[in-house]
C-alpha cells in the first residue's frame, strides 16, 4: 500500500484533492465514491476552492456515498445526504441526477441495497473511492467482524462508533443504531482507493490497517489486498507506524518529489 505522510490535516486534505483532480483530469466523467465525517471536510473544502478558482469541473461526474444512518430522512441535519449537500454538492456543479446516497428511509432495504450495487455497476464501477477510518478500524460502517466479502447491507453500529459519533448528535442515545453501508467487497472493487486519516486518536487503527494482519477485526486492513490503495495520513495518525521511516524515505525518493 502506498503511504503518504503529511505534516498536518491541511496538507492531507490538499494532497487528497490533487489525487481527485488527477483522476478527473484523466477521466472527466469519473465515478467517485465519497465518505462523510470530519476527515474529508478539508478535502471537500479544497475541491470547492479548486472548482471556484481553477475551474475543476464536476459536470460529468457521478458520485456514490458509502453509507447513511437508517431512520434519518434526507432533511435531517445529521443525515449523510444533508452533510454531502451542505459540505460539497451545493457548492460544485455535479448534476443532481448523478448523486447517489444510500436511503435511510426506504421501505425495502434488501431491494434498495441490491439496486444500489446494480447502479454502481451500471455506471461503470467506482474509479476513486475516498475513505475515512473509524477508531475501531472500520471503513464505511463495516464494523469489526464484518465479512471482507460483504456487499451493501444494513449493519448495527458498534458501541465505540456510536460514542465517537455522539459528538454530532446531542448524546449517544440520539445516534441511530443501524446504518446502510457499502460492504468491504463493494469497496474493494473500486479501481483506486484513497484512505484519509488525521489525529492521534486514529493512530492505533491506522497502524493495524497498514501493518497488521488482514483481518475482519480491522476492516480497513482489507485494503492491503487492493492493487491501487493509498493512505494519506497526517503525522499524528502515522505516529504508531513501525515503518514510518521507510514511508518517508520512499516519498523523499519519488522521482517528482520537491
Ligand atoms: C463515513 C464513514 C465512516 C467514517 C469514519 C471516520 O461515511 O464511512 O467510516 O469515515 O467513521 O469518521 P471521522 O472522519 O468523523 O473520524
């Protein structure tokens, strides 16, 4: 896995935005897989800036979000649909009809999950998947013990995730217990994967994901099986990596390094 260690959150976000821009440059009608949460906020801010100031164009782009809380309508301020609207979509020119976020209020989740997977396939598959990582090592809402072959489905959130996400709600009791989430198998089918992580609280999960064994107990470790996965992480998130020196050496020796 390619590991890029950045000075801080800001540099992580800008590096990630450059990767998105490179993908769009090569393929203006790329399909992007997107994440919510605190981690990608800086990336989305930078993409908005690039759209406004540098003409980064999303007019042919299609997006699929990873997950959504079950029970929250699109209008709920904590729904991931609302989050994406506020923090990215309403500021760029991605066509409304090209935006897919799993539904948290469908009457038939099994059928919806199948349809979501089918839409991804019909759109040609995901070219670049953006991921965050939970403190328990999850990607999307694939909690520890999730099958590494899993597809889009309903998952029960782990207590740790509910506590982590309580900061967005009034209290842990208000965090929905279920989410609809792409599976690890769905994510692994993306052509390119970019995992972002920032802050010391992510360091144990990041180390386990990059350097630990591939295990369903840390679903992010499944990225080790992907042929084009990169981790862009800040120094704090990288602080428990045993091979940190090596990753920094590799970066310094890159042909186009500054
Ligand atoms: C969100 C998602 C989650 C988050 C993870 C980290 O769509 O899929 O896996 O990426 O929980 O969340 P933050 O970035 O808030 O620390």
